[in-house]
C-alpha cells in the first residue's frame, strides 16, 4: 500500500464526505479499523459521522502484510453484535481500501 498511500487517504476522505452529504438528517455512525499483518481492533466504533474529521496523510502508515479478510470478518462480527443489527431500518456499509494484495489471512 505504500505506493498508493496518498490515494488511499484521498479515497477514505471522499467516502466520508459523500456519506456526510447524503446522510443529511439520518443518524449515521462510523466504525473505523485498520489492518496490516493482523486485523487490528477498531480505532473508532459507532461514533457519529458528523464528528469525524478528514484523515491526514500522516494518519496512514502502511506496514506489514495484509490481513484484509480477517479484518473484514472481525468488523462484520462486531457490527452483528450491535443491538440494532437485526432491525430492518438499520443498514451497514463497509468500505475497504486496499491495493488488492490480500496476503496474510
């Protein structure tokens, strides 16, 4: 991911801005996790998206391998454990930024 680090940060910020604009009066919460050689615990979990500041280039430091599948599975399990997970009015969107080289799950 080192070769596309700036593009990854730009993509995350673009997603955040798009969701914020689309959400308007909807209560949108954000969960944010990273992964390298391991699926890391979430940095943020269920925080209001309005309070999320844009990611800076210094916030993202690619390292290690890529345990993407482990990270996605871990996040899905956390989201499924939320009280409203089965509510028909709840929706989850998972955005993954990757170089496509999943190689450590």
